[in-house]
C-alpha cells in the first residue's frame, strides 16, 4: 500500500498500515508501532545530522556547527539576522517580517537543526535539516492513500458509465450524463470501494505508494553552485541521486531524492541519551534493554534509506519562509485544493493520525481499531478516540 522510504523496517510498517485499512489488528501491533516509530526517529536524527554536517562541510570547506530548534520562528529569525547579500526584495521581506512577526507562523512546531559555517569572524547560516513530525507524517501518508482511493473510485465510476453506455448502445464519449448521474455513479463507486475494504478484497487500482521525504535537508546555494552539491554527494561514497526536480514560478528550488547508505557502525557508536531512553521506555519498551533493542533494530534493518534534499539560493529560501511561497501557506493551500473529501478520505486521515499517535502515547495494546474506513463518523467521535488513546477523561462526566 504505502512505504516510508526514510525508515528502517519499512516493510513491517507497510504491512501494519495495509492491515489496519482493512480493519485487521494483531495483539502486538501497538508495541510494534511504538518500536518502529521511536527507533526510526532516533535513527533518522543520527544519519540526517551526520550526512548534513558532512555535505555542508564539503561545500563550505570549514567545520560545521549546529543548533536544534523546536519552532519555525527560530529558523526565520536566523534567516534574517545576517543576510549574505541584499536586494530590494530581500529588504522588503525582512522589513515586513520585523514589522509584523506574528503573521508568519512563528509558533509552528518542528523537529529541525540549523547549520552554520564560518566566514571570517562570523557564523554563516548554510542550511537546515528536519524530520517530519508524527502529525505531518500521518497527514502525508493519508493524503497519498486518499489520492489512490480517489483514482480507484474514478475508475470504478467510469466502469459504471461504460456499462450504461453499452446498455444504450452508444460510445461512452457520446453518452449524455447529467450532474446527477455523475454524482450517483461516484457515490456508487465509493460504496463499492468501501465494500472491498470491509470484505478484505484488495483494491488493486491504488497500487504501491511511496514517501521519500520524512527526512529532509535544505541547502542554501546560489544558482551557479548546484554542481558543487552533486560532486559533494558523489564524494561521500554512500549517496546516489534517484530523482531531480526543478521548480520554477512561485516556488523556485531544486528537489533531489537521494538514496543514502548510512554507516550503521557510526550510528550505533554512541549510547542513546537519557531523555530518548526515557521516552522509549514510556512507550512500553524495557528501559534496561533499550540500547540492545536499538542496536538489533539498526543492524537488522535495510542498508539504504531515501531522503529529500532541497537546494535554493538565499533569496528564494527567504521567499519560502517569509515571502510569496511561505511553506505554511503552501500547506494550507494544498489542503484547500484536495480533490476528494468524502467519508473515506476523512476516515483515512483519522486512521493514520491514530496509528502514528500510538507512538506518542503510552498504549502498548490495541485490541480493536476504533476507526473503520467504511463506517461514518462525526469529528466529535474522533476527538473522543484520541482522548482515550492518551488516557484523558471524557469532556463530560455524570455527577
């Protein structure tokens, strides 16, 4: 169904997601989800940090320092602090941001790291890395699946239209279809997909889906320096560019999908910190065995992972954080343009949010999946489901 290529043991997570979509839960699913997500976040943070510092060090010829952040405002502040060059547009963006910073989504939470090189006596901001937060992973996973479901519904609706045209003895392109007929065929097709899910019949039209950008690195390079990054990737000896996509217009950047073979020896060389150990233990993994479990997890996993690298110059990076193509605005716009928002779409998002939220809860056993894709729910129900997952009391208690 869907594979998160930045993860280890991604086939195991793929199978859990597929089963849950068909309403099938295993007794140890909650513990497995906790282990998969918790250890993968530690694993990603290590390989992403190591690769980022190596690449940026090669590009700038100096040691790289770093600083972790938890809110996007910290990134935006660093971007405007010491511009490497000025232009009328850059000055305009910086002035607008400083005049009204609360309009720029400063409180957006993130799991990110900022990187700095040295230029004379000053630190120079050269890039940032980030790991998608669990909520964003769930939303993106759901959106990919929903897009696949939407295509499956459309194909089924077209098959119904073909049958109607055949019964009337006309080619489908000559078939007169009223809006009411189109809606009825779409609803009927949606019901067929729901029946397939309820009955456990495979929906072949969805196919295999992939997400390559759970881990991401953004590199600030001027337009004529992009080849330097390509050479730096080649020099690592453990990176291969799989895809290259140049964006132009409102959003100007180059996106790379890179296959990376991180050194498992280096990743497991240092012990897991006390805070991470406690967080993993809180999710049901024996605290005394966390180190050994993580070691086994890494060495039994795949040898390669995929990540996204975005390259843009300083001015375009600024546009993406406080300008015309601000990242948060793009997310909102994408949500508003979603083609399919029916019951199946809502339930898929509910299910993915619930599944990934298990890793942030203390639940170690799930005996029944509370969200079935073929049922109908109000948002109020999902809110109560999430409160129960986090062991919160209901909103109203009888006195």
